[in-house]
C-alpha cells in the first residue's frame, strides 16, 4: 500500500540493517554512562525506510503494547519526528525507556518479517532515539482538550505499571495520584537498572513530562506504613496496585549466607543508590573493585550485574549459566554487550554449593550439565552429570535467579486474593479449556465448549486487571512475577481502561 | 423460497431481419427468414431431447389477403381497416374466457369491434416436454376499426386497449398478447428454429406473405423459460442485455407524469409505462411502443433510447452532439450490449449499442432484399447477386422504408435528426455549464479551515473516519488522483458480522457484469463513458421546444465548494434551492425520522424546490445523522411514488462519503450529485500537516478526479457507460440489512438474508455519538484494511499465519490442530461461522463409523484444487512448487492466466488446470491440450468485473516469453473476455475449447453475486463441465482498494444459489460445482459440501504453507518471502517454499475433513452434499448477527427429494458435434503417414464453427508430426461462409484459405500458420470496402499470419501479441491491448485505435488524413512513415522500412489476390506519404537515443 512513488521498494535489501553505534568497550567499561551513541535522524530515517509495511504487522502484534510500529517508522522515514513521538505515546507512556530496556530481539525485532535473512528493522534504536530527539526539542503531550471529569484514582507504585496506568487515566480526564515508597519514580527502572542501560536523567526528564500532564507523584510514602490503604480506598474512586516484586530467589544454595554472597537486586540497587545519592538505608553499596566475581543466572538481571561489576573494576567477571547460550532467557544484545566488555561466560554448570574460607566466599562447587537428546523446540533440556564436580574460585558470588512477589500484608484486609506463590489474582481464569479441547474424545462438543468459554470471557472477564476485591485493580510484577517492563506498562494501561470502563458503567447504573 | 429465482433469467441470442426493400410481400421471404433462424440454432440453446429450445419466433407484416380470406371462411365480418391479435391464453377454458372477455371489453371501450376469435392451428408434436408443460392456448382475435380511422389511429387505440387489458389481468401468467396490430403479426414459441414452421403451419401458407421479417432465436439462462418471453416482441427483437434496466424501469415510473402527448391523451391513465419485471427486452419494447404511439418517429425514438457515445467525442459534428445532448436531458440511455432490429410494419431499423458489443452484418442482394443478422451467411444467396455487404458498427443505425424503398445509413439518419430543430442554438442560449472556480474554491477551503478545523475530530468520530482511512484512502486519492492498490483480498468479516462499528456503505456490495454482459474498460474505452449530470426540472419529451434546454450541466456528479456555491446561487425562479437536514434527535427513532424527512422533502418539492440538498452537516450534541444512503434512498423512492422525482434534483451534502464506492452507493440509490464536505476538510487538514504532495487546491482537485475515476470504474464493472443510467439503478446487493430497511429505502435492491434493523443501526450510531462528544480519544485505527491489534478481525491474522506455518514445517497434526482451532473457533467472521454442525450422537457406539470406511484422503485430494495464480503474480519457484505438490497428491493446480513454460508439460510441474482469462496470455493450442481442465476465468473474487495490469517492471524475460511479449512491456488484461459479451458467446468459447481439446473438462469461474444461480444455469446450458463459485474473499496480487472491499458476496449465498439453480434446471448431475474463497480448514470443506460443493479451491492457504506471510505487497514485486516476486535475489536467497509443506497442509485438511465426517456419521462427501439438516443456525454474538435470516441459504442448498443432487461424473457435451472439424481430422488421420503436404477442399457454412481448431489441437497434442519448422504443410481450402472462430488457435503448418466471408473471432489465439480470406472473382461489390470478417479477430493471437482482402469488424487484433496481419479496413477499438506483431491496415479505421497498445507495430494507409483523430493516444504515438524512414536510427531500431510495407503487400497479393493491395503496391510512391506508423510509447522510450520525430497530434 505504499503509494509514494519515490520509495525504494528494495530498500530493505539495498540498505543493510545497522544498529546504532556503541562506545568502545575499553572506554565504556570505566563509567556507568549509556553505551549507545545517539544517532542522527537521517540515519534512523534510512533504517526506517527498510520497513515493508506488512499487511500483517508482526512487530506490532508481538509487542505487548501493540505499538503502531510501522506507522511511526513511516513518520520517521519522512523525518516527522514529533508526529512519530506523538504516535509512540498513543500506546506507550515511556517509549524512550522501552527503546532502551526492551529485549527487542525477543519481541518486535524478532517478529519482524525482515528477521528472516534481511536483518530486522532496528525498531528499538529508532524508538529510543526518536523519542529522545522529540523530547529534547521540547515535545510535550497535547492535553489541551482533555477535560477533567472529577474522578480520581490512587496508584500504589510508581514503576512502569503505575506510570502506564496513571498516564492513560490522565489522558482520559481522570486524576491520577501515584504513591511510592522510594524518593524517585520508576521503580526498578530507576533503582534496578544500571545507568549504562538507562541514564537516570531520562527518568527525571520523564517525571517532569508526566507531572506537566497533571500526574501527581507522592513519593517517599509507603502504603501500610505512612498511609493506610483504607484511606485510599475511601478517598479515591479506584485503586491500582503495582508494587512490583522485589523478593530475590535464592535457589536454596548451601553456603549462601557467607560474606561475599550478594543478591542481584540488592547489589544493583545499592549501586544506583550510591551513584545517585538516593539515601536508601536498606541498600548497601558493594564495591567489587579487584574482586573475582561470579554471577549465577542468565537473564537480563544477571547481565546488569556482570556489567556493573566490570565497571567497578572487578578483577574478573564470570557469568555462570545452567544451560547453553541459546537457551538464555534474556536479550541477546545484552549478552553480546557483556562479552564485549570482558565478561566470561561459563555455560552448562549447575552450582551445588558455595565454598568458604574464613567466612568469606572462596569458590563455588558446580557440576556439568549435559544436553538431553530429544530436545525439541524452545529452551533445551539439560541434565546434571553428578560425576563432574569441580570448584571455580571466586571472591564474590551474585545470585541472579530472579525475584518473587512480596505481597504487602494489607492486601488481605480487603480480601484481595493471591496465587499460591504470592502473586495477586486478577481477571477470570478461563480454565484449562485448551487441554480439554486437545483431547480427541472431547472434540464432539468442541465448538460449544469454546463458545461458552468465549461467552464467559466476554461477560465476566471484561476487566482483566480487576482483583477479587471491587475497586482494586492490580498489574505488573505483583501480578505476573518478575517480568518485562513493557508487560508491566501494558498491564497498567489495561488497568486504566478497566477503571475507565468500570467508572463509566457505575455512572450509567 | 430459495435464493435462486427463475424469474431472474437473462437471455441473449441470434437475431435478424430480412426485408424486400420495394415492399413486395412474398412467402419466400418468410421461408428465408426461417432458414436464417435455423442457421443460427447454435446461438440459442437446444436441450438434450433435441426439441426444447429457449424460444424463437418471427414478426412479419400482416398478410391482409390471407386473413381476409380466413375471416370470410370463418364467417367473421371484417371491416375495411382491421387488425389481428396473436394472443396466448390460459389452457383452462374458463380462465381463457375471462381474459378474452377483458380484452374484448377494453377494445369495445375504444369502439373497436371484435369480429371473432380463432384457434391458431399448431402442431404440438414438435414441442419438447418442458415446452408442453407451459404451452398456452394460442388464439387470434380479429378486430375492426370504426370507419374513418386512419392507420395509426387504430394502432394507438389498440395499444391503449391492450395495455389496459394487461393491467386488469394480473393473476394469469399465460395471458399475453404477442401482437395486436393492423400492420404486423408475431409468431413465436418455445420450439427450435427448424420446427417453427411446423409448429405454426400457416406460416407456410402460400398466401402468407410479407416484405418484412424480423426473427429471433433465444438463449436463456434457465431451462424452464416461458412462451411469452420468446422474441420478437411487438416492435423489436433484441440480442443482448440492458444493463441499466433497473434504472430505466424506475425512471420510467418517475417520469410517467412528464409524458404528455395529444395523440394519447389518456396515456397517464396507464399504471405504468413499462413492465417492472421480466425480460429487459420486453421493457425496452414497451418504452419504444409508448414513444411510437405517442407520435415519435422511429429514428428519434431509437436514437433517444440507445444513443451512440457522444459526450467524449470531441470530433463529433457539434449539431449532432447538440441533438444527443438535448435528448439526453430527458431520458437516460438504455445501455448495455444491444443489437436491436425493429419494424412498425413499414420502416425497419437495426441499431447497435454504443460499444458495438453485439455483431450485426448486412447484405443487400440484387433483388433488393436486405438481410441483417448476427451472422453473415444465414441463407444461401448467390455471392454474385450481392451488391453491398457490411456491418452495423457501434452506435450505428441502419434503416429502410419498404413503402418507398429508401435506405438510410447511419450518417444520413444523423444528418436528418440534427437539422430538425436548432438544438445547438437552444443549448447555447439556455443551458448553463458549471465549471470549477479556483478563487471561489480557495475561499471556501480557507473558510472551512478557519471556522471548523477544530471540530474535525468530532466529525471523524461521529462519521467513523479512521486514521487508516485518512491515510490510505483520502490522502492517497488527494495525492495520486486515484485510489490505492491493494493485494491479498479482503479477510475481514462482513459489516453485519463485525463486532466493530462499520460504515453503512460496507453493507452494499457492487454488482458486476459476468457472462451475460461484459464489463467495460473505463480506462482504455473512456470515449464511451460519461459522468455528465443535469440539473433542472424535466419536461415533456414528446415536445421538442427550446424550453427543454433550460438545464444546468456539470461534468461529473461530485461537487466541489465552488460548484455547490454556483448551484445555490442560480436564478431561484427556475432553480429554487432548499436544504433539508437529515439529522434527528437522539431520542427519536430512525424509521420515524426517515419518514419525516421524506414528508418534508415532498412538501418542499411541491412548493417549487428544484434543487433539494439533503445535509448532515448541522449536527450537534443532541442529534445524530440518518445515514446519507438511507435518507437519499428513502427520499428518492418517496418522490418517485409521488410523481415528483423528475421535478427535483437531489444533492447530498454528507460527511459519510470518502471513497468512490460511497459515492456510487448514493448515486445508485438516487442522488443527483454529492458534496463530500468532510473528505475535503480532511484534505485541508492533511495539507496543514504538510502531508500532501501538491498544494491544497490541486489536492482537492485530485481527490475529485480520483473519485470520478473510481465511479467510472464502478459503472463500467456493471457494463454501464453513463452515470445517468446508473443513477437510481440500485446496482448493489445488500448483505446484512433488515428487509424493512431495504423496503423503505432501496426496494429494488436484492436483500436476501436480512440483518441489521433500524434499531441496530440507531444503536451503532449512538456509540459513535458517545465517542464524538464525550471524550478526547485519539481517532480510531480501524484495522479494516490491515490487521491492527484491537481493530477489525482478520481471518489471516498473524496468529493464523504463524500457526499454519509452524504446522506445515513440523508436519505434526497436533500443530495443525491448533491452527484449525484458531480458525474454527474464531469470532464470527463469515456466514458459515453462524452455522454449526450437528454432530452424530456419540453414545450410540454401534453406528460409529470407522475411519477406514470414510472417503480416503486420496479421494479427497481429487476434490482439492489450488486457485488460479499466474506465474508473474507468483515467482516460477512458487508456481512450480504448487503444481508439484498438487500433482503428487492427485489434486490439481491452476496455471492462472499467465501461460506456462512448455517444458513443464508432461512433467510433475504441469498445471492440470489451465486458465483462459481475458488477456489470453500464452493461450495457444499447445497450452490448451496440456490440460485436464480448461478454466474460463470470468471473474476474480477480489475484483470481479475488472481487468488487471502487469506493470512493465514485473515483466521479466521469462514472463515475457511465457506471455509472448517483450520484457518490460506492460501487459494489460481487459475487464471482459472480448469473445464473451453474452451467454451465447460463452457457449461459443466452450465449443471452441472442446474442439481444440476434446478430453478436457471446461470450467467456468464465477463470483458470488445476485443472480449467479441464473448465470450458472446458463453456463451449464452452454455446456460447461465445472463451475467455480468464488466468494468476495478471494485473493489478488493487485487490485484497486474499493474493488477488493466492496464487490462480490459471501460464497455461502452464491454456492447454495448455484446448487439450487442447477438442481431446479436438472443440470446438477453433469456439472461439478466448486467453491473457493477463504477456505482454510477441513471444517470449511465440510460446510462447503453441505451447501452444495463437490470440489474445493484453495488460494491463500497453500500460499501461506509455502511461506507467504500475508504482507500485502504482492503488487510491488518486493515480496520478502520470494513468493510473489520476480526479483532474482529474493527468489534465490529468500524463498523457502517446498512442495512438501503444501502437501502437509492438504493432508491435514483432508484428515480434519475425515474426522468431521466421522463425527457426522457420514462416509463420503457425496453423501454430505445438500445435507443442510446437519447444519444448525447458531446464536450470534451481536443483535445484528441475530437478525440475519440464514435459513434461506440452508433451504436453497437442501437436498431435493428426488433427482440428482451432486456431480455424477457425467460430461456435458455440446449439442453441435462440429461435423466439419471431425471430417477434416478424419481425413488428416487417414493420410497421416503418407504425405508431407496435406490438402483438402470443403464448402463451409456459418454453422461450421471453430473450423480448424480440432486439427490444431490434434497437432499440438500428438508427437506424430512436427509442424513447427515449416517442413510440413497442411493446406485447407474452403468455399463459402465460415462460422465463428474460423482458424481458432491455428497451429504452425496449417494454411487455411477461405473464399467467401467469415464471422466473428477469426484466428482467435492463433500461434502459427496462415489464414487467408478473400472474396470470389465474379462479384459486383468492392471487397476492400466491404466487411468480410467479423468482430474480435486475432484475439490473443501470438503468431502466424492473417491476410484479408476486405474489411474487418470491431476490435481487430485485440490482445495480439505476435501475429502478422494485413486487412483493408477495420472497425472501432483496433489493436486494443496489442503487445506484439505487425498489423497493416489499408483502409478506414474506426474509433479508439490502439487503446492500451503497449507493443507491436501498426501501419495504416490513411487516405482521409483523419487517422490520428481515431487514435487513443494514451499508450501510442503516431507518426508518418516517411518521417520515420528519414530517421535512420529510429527506422533501424524499429526494424521498419519501406520494404516492410512492400513485403506485406506482396504477401497479401500472393495469398488473396487483393485488387486494392495490387493498386497500392503498384502506386506505392504515391501512397507512401499516406502511411502512418503507430508505435507504442513504451517501445519508443526503450530506444536509447532521443529521437527527433515529429509526432502527429500528440494530446
């Protein structure tokens, strides 16, 4: 449907995929500044021109926010940066952040039609740079036509889910007041993610924009401690809960109590706290200079840890992962960045215990993991070879096995139900319809069954983010467990829609 | 009641007239006429019993001596002036008596005395079974005029009496007055021509004499025609179809109050002027008789009803143009393929439609007998007695008066008409032509921007303009002046099924021409099209006065600001302007609101309003709009009912119109003109945003231009050429509106399955109202064109595509099951989704069928075809992979329309189905014989009624080779098959194909639309073996956007309609019925079978299996999956399709089908066909869905209690055995091994059709003889008159010589050899000035030579891609779409020469120095031969020189002994200056040097 006659229809072949430049590793290893260099709009436009504008936009479909990617690529191509930024904000309140922290190679860029031998469009880089440019040029959301409708909503947690919710509510004329126990917005964006991935200045700038829109942040307020949840419930038309999940998983590893064993999040937050002088008392700064560091785990958090350690001038930094490289769950690009920066990867090792000398970490005991033969699709299956015990020496072990929810106590006051693992339950669970259907004996009532499930979904599941307690909505990591930033934003926005609709239907009743 | 109604039958036929110009009545003439009818038996249809036909008849002068004597004999007292009525009466004597009485009453009222009734002697034995069932009691009534009446007094009063009687007899289907006149009598019946005179023995009575005989042989699309529909009618016989019939009928009602003539003062007392149902020809006859009875003469009447194209013919004589323009103001043309012969007993006339879509050839012999007929050679006159022969060309008329012996040729008639009144002066004086005014337009635009731009979001929400529509529709048109191109078809739900709020226009499906009439190419044949629109009160057509010219004219019905302002400020005494809001209170109800608008409109018109503007612009928070289509339709209908419609013009000022379809709907339901204010305001905004290429006013102009272009396309799709005949014609089918809605607003529109009620529509708008005023939501991204998350559902959404691709890659049924579940459980998107299977009760295990009892996969594969996709659209790799997969499975792949590499024949890469499409690319004998099925692609689901274009950049060396063209040359597929303009033409093409490849099944691909059942029955009667019904959701590689979105209907409706029609006509067992369109899973197969399908076509499914990702960029040649591209890099490096993936897919589908069969408790698909009891209509998920009435579909598809209900594997052989072809073939086979030169002599007649084709097919299929190297020569010499398709698909080595004439389609598809046609020696006419071959010769030829020592008809060398031809004159549209070959024309050339000609060369001897005016300069340049030769570089690069002409002339002389050619050659030095060279622009642009050639008349 391209009608612009000047288009080069084979641009996707003629112009190779080009990711934006990085600072040289020798240079970037010394500081916590972002590693990607801003790209000129013309360069981005050229990359954007590679887009085929597919009839089925797989990128948009794969994106949890369903960003209008092909459309803003086209605007980028025509160097209409403000229009592109405006369009990005229609589906995403934090494009400059998603552009930095999203694992595009698992989402939009992976789904890109061109990711089949041509090289995907550099969607992430374009998203980041275009929004940066627009913001630098003073882009602001145009809200002149929004009429405040007298409703207000309390949001607990100023992380991506909370922001996602607050922004959409504000655009819809609903007052959003966001509470957070930390001194800055962003949640893990601010406190968890190291500065070389996301410059904290970006978050501050974003806070300004959000506040200009009329979002009110009440920081350093911890619900349940500084303020009673019941008060919020009473004072606001609805409450959205998005307190995240901060509880680190320890994997039950023997020897984990020894000095020199750190948990990923504690380490990362301590680091940010030190650099930004947030004065968070709970998080201690750990200087790993000249230490031999092993990080256990293979996700994005593990990468944040190894790369932070490198920057602290650790003597050696090793990432140790149970499966092989292809099975790593995080962004490929981060693994590449880490390698460039001097991180060593040890694959297929299962830690058994942490060894100590004088109450301090000395080594980690591991066994080899052997691939199982019938590995099919997805993550490969591996089996520990118990005859292969070995020791790997280290001064510091950082455990990056992920986090689990840390549901606040007051949830039960309002009878907000939780999953067994502590996650908040929202929406209606559609049951195991799929399993039922796949059983051939059940094919007979196949259609009927699905029809009724669909019907049920339509009627009862119309507010996917509503908790079991009416008036309370929840989303983000506290519902999902540790998950992507972009999913948290998506939850927040869905919650906003749910709230808007529920307030509407209240009105009409 | 089902979907199919036999009343929709369409017909076409052979027709003609014979007249003794000196008026001497003779019995011999009647006999000759009957012979002529017999000679055209093949143009009608003959049932298997050899007796039943669709009707034929003759109309002759009333033989007064015969009837006087008869009256005497019967004891009737006949007065001086008497008339005879030929009356069909009910076989029931009581009912018959009643009708007799009524007619007598009415005659008596007129003081005409009835002398008596006589039973007409007939011989029933010659009637077939079906004909006997409906045989009426045929009687003649003898009546006498009171003394003193003149001849025409009697005729007029007979007319009124007859009409009044007919209005009184409403309940007797038999009663019919074939004729009632003192001048003419009609004998007609449901018999075949050879039995006509046996059936009516008195026709052979020696005293039965006439100097005029009109004759007609009918081909109806249904097997149970009625006696009264046989032709001729009372005045005329018509071959063709009036496409505009619904508009003509409804305007005849609207205009009745305007008809006044002192000759028939009581005319207004008639209820209606023309019949509102039944045969289109009979309605035309009705109108003609009103005009004639009212005192109009034959010439003006015929020219008024069927005018030639004049609006875009700047070269036309201004006085003549004025005559047509003047007359066009008060009657819209009756348009469509039409050959008309008519007589009033004294004058005779033959008239051909503006585009020459029906053939008419005439011969005048020395005994002053004039014969006009569809074919030449319909009786055996002696060639030496011929003094003149010719054809009646497009828009031409031939007339004669047997009382004076005078003949009028077309020009003479025009000359006579144009000087009757000072038309030109009248028009100049009184007619105002509105033109656009840039300053005014600028002012208007500026004003809107300033006053209203901030309201745009409100209007966008309220009227549903999405971002997508703004970007992809409005912006594109504003930039490019034409709508965007789209590919991959429409995979969204119909509006009524959608969960989204959709435009009401989405409920309207454009009707389109298929088989019974041709679509027009509105681009290449622009000269016949017109959008001209008139304002002002209509006046009485019978009085030609200057008052009638008080009119305001605009060139197109889409208004801009300037034109609207001008219309508003006209003199209010004549053009009173009123505006009427169509917005209503949110609390009111839609139905009442509509009635109120209608009431108000009537009031305004009664008070003198002449320009009534309906507007939805004054919207506010408490009101909501009535959709413009509803308001326009309802007001139009009401005004007609009140007799006021022709006093007023309806302007619609609405926000709802954005794309061409929207405009077409409003005009189709009655709007005069439209002002699209919101679309223009959006363009203003786009301009402010800097999104437009041009400045604002140009962009606005572009937009209107694009809309007009789109309108022309929509008109031409239905074969209609003027907007006047489209206005109010309701040429849409409504899918998904409640009957109450359509009853009130568009009663003439088919609306078969109910749907959204007034209440539902009201509720839909309420949602938009809430969005518009309540919030600041961003403008919706509707996702109607392309998938957007949260937008409209798409059946091939990313989930579906990725799941299918995973399944065919892993080969796991469990993966396929996930795909099938996603599809089978999708939100309701198609009609079949509302039909649930009733599965067998599993509890009764005893009856459970084991899997091995169920129809095997192998057997199912035979029912699976891949849909036609051309190589060109697909890469060769993908095309071959599909063929390999289907061949390995035992299914069939379809070549598509682009030819096929012969090296694939006889290998597993061969496509078993070969398509014959309108472009005829690569369709030669060799191609045709290497097929098991030959599919005539009438229409494509994604764009029925349209042609296509393969842009030059996609024409690679390979493609060019396959399509017999040159790389880089644009290839155009015309909208129609130029050899199928009507149903008897497709019978001819099927006959041609069966002659060339007797073993192939002939398939015809139709698109679901109203009346498709009728067409399918006709196609089956034309001896097709296989019929494919495509749904609207078929794919395409490139189509205009609105074509994909708005044409065609769901196959569920079309399939069951066709199934029902075939059963009712007793044809079901011999026709294999295939469904195609959006089929994805086994469940689709099951439901398709239940609704009537034997076989299944899959297009997109197997493509996705090959790797297609539904990118919708097929038209750009950059398909990233290497499937829909010719780009080498993409094909070599990025194409990963394997036949195995396609095989996996079909294996899965077959397996799923088996599983469903098992659960249904049915063993085979044959047992399932028509088992609608196994489907249950299910509850929908919206009110609209629940208001659909789908039972009608199930009822139509239902298994009949007896008779065949599915395909039984029978063949459907042609009635004509092709005797001469068989003789030739036999003779050749007998001598096969003996000689290298085979020679044969034979006489030939017009009924010997497709002569040579059988031999060509034999040569192409057998390896016995290699004729391609010219070493073997087969000489076939004929004497006489060849039937249609002489030398079709002529094969190298075959040399056909014909001494005599030939009919249409000479050398169709010729790939080699030679055809020469010339007149005998001893003749008295000048051959070079006579038409000796018919229309559409060399259609799709790719090689060989044709020499004709005489002139050819219309469309000579259309789509020629390689043949060399010499001819001495041609008709209109010569060398249309030509891409190769050389054509030398040594005489006059008709209009529109070289339209769409992108290759080859034409040389024209232009003695009148008029040629360049006749050319369509879009693709060609014309230069003088001398100048080209003086430019050596150019001449060399074109390989053209004086020698070229000399050689061609020498060949012409050698093969035809043409005297004219000899003369030209001998005097070449004198003639050379007059030779013009026609070169396609593309050819010139490929030349490297810039060439300083002066080009003639470059427009």
